[in-house]
């Protein structure tokens, strides 16, 4: 297990040595608090876009399901007739310049895996740049838009926002409740009291003060041909090699188990870059991976290689809440 994985394991499962990191945690908390206080006072270079900005983020390190929720939000806005754009940091991307407009024919190395997935699924206008205000300006200069979704960026306080949606993994929660580096929190847990909505990925029902949402598998998609097959393509008990380079690979493996397959897990680091030989598993079995991994593996995937397409399914209460929130945002602009 790599050092980063061991630390993540300690944050969520506990380890007595983490107490040694408490002094650094205190310093981190102080820096985070001051940054937020400056933002709330309106100090510094803060950009307010001429259209509403909805930030989708988290306060924990590790995957919480932001990309599927972004996809759901895009379609929810489009059903309202809204022209929506997306900005993202583009973690790991190496574009020729910044900001960079992502198109469906680009490589994951150039565009970033999650931005490319979003564009290939939806065709939404999307710009990547660690400087989120610059990315927003670039989108708005290129075409008229009614609303911007910011993928991650909850802690990017140079961008003003109209709504903050925070995701939490319902199974892992907030880990040990401590901030970095003694725990997985990017901001103290009390920050949740100031956001507009908290969504719990994997919750069976709406928890107090929050909303449930789940990831629903929809189909198997062949990496080579794009052919879609129903989930019954693999019979119960089928043994598959399961590949996941996401923030929480165990959630993906558990999903395959819930489909009554027998996954042999192959966990990689979040945003991992793959080589062809890494997909040559033994014994020779079907390979099933996440859609996020598929955008990086299509060019060299083995013949029997598939990704599991999943969709976010928020609770009816959140759907109603978001609809009402959009009404308020649009009426105020």
C-alpha cells in the first residue's frame, strides 16, 4: 500500500500516530479560517460572474461522487432551458495553454480525465484552469451562458458563488473529524452549516439536514466499439477484473458485488495514468472499469474491456429543492 493510501486508511479507520500531527492541524485550521474570513469580508481579488455560479465540492479528501452529480445538474439545468457551462481545475491535465476549452476529441492527458468524461457525455461548454475566475471569463467570452457549474472549488475563494453544494460519502462520513494532515477534512466540519445543501452519496434516505443520492449503474459500454449492453450481459457469479483509479475504489468494487459479479479488485491512485501492460491481467477475464478510467484506456484496451456507466439519482426532496433554488437564482439576476 502506497504512503498516500496508508494515510487515507488511517484517517478513515483510525491510527494512534495521527495525534502527532495535531500541531500541524492547528496551523492548517488557522490558515483555512483566515482565508474564509477574508472571503466573507469581501477582501482580496474576488470575481463575481454576471451569471449565477453553483459550486459542487466537498470538505474531505477522497472521492465523493462529484462528477456524476455534475452530469445530473447539467441535465437538470438543460431541462429548464438553461444554457449551462462548466469550469474545472483540470487536475493532471497538460493543455497547451490556460484557460483551455475541452472538446470531446482531446486526450485525457491534455484535458484531464473528469473534464473529458463530462464533455464526452454531455457536450457541455467546459474550460479548465486552476484559476477558476479566468476559466469562467473564458467561457462567457466565447458564448452566452445562463449559469456556471464549478466542478470542485469549494475552497477556491477567489470565485464568488451563489450556491454551494457539498458531497459526503455516506459510508465513510467525515473520517476521524480532523483537518489535514491529522484527518481528511479540507475545512472544519462546522463549514457544513454554511453551505446551501449537503448530499450524502450512498445514503438510503435523506439524513437530518441533508439529502440522499445514489449512483445507479445503467449499462456496460465496450471500450473498443462503444456498444452498450444491459447489466445482464454478465451473469451472476461472473468473475471480472475490476479496475478503479478514483478517490474511493472500494465503492466501485462494492457496486460490482451488488450486481452479483465477483470482481478481482485492481485499485489505482486517483487520476492514475495507465499503460497497456497494466490492463493485461492474469487469468484472462473480462475487464470492467469506471467511466473515468475508460477515457484514458480506450486506445489500448484489451478486447473484452468494458466500463460501467452510472448515473446520479438524487432524492426527490433534493430535486424539488434544486428546482426552487434555480427559480430564486434566476429571479434575482
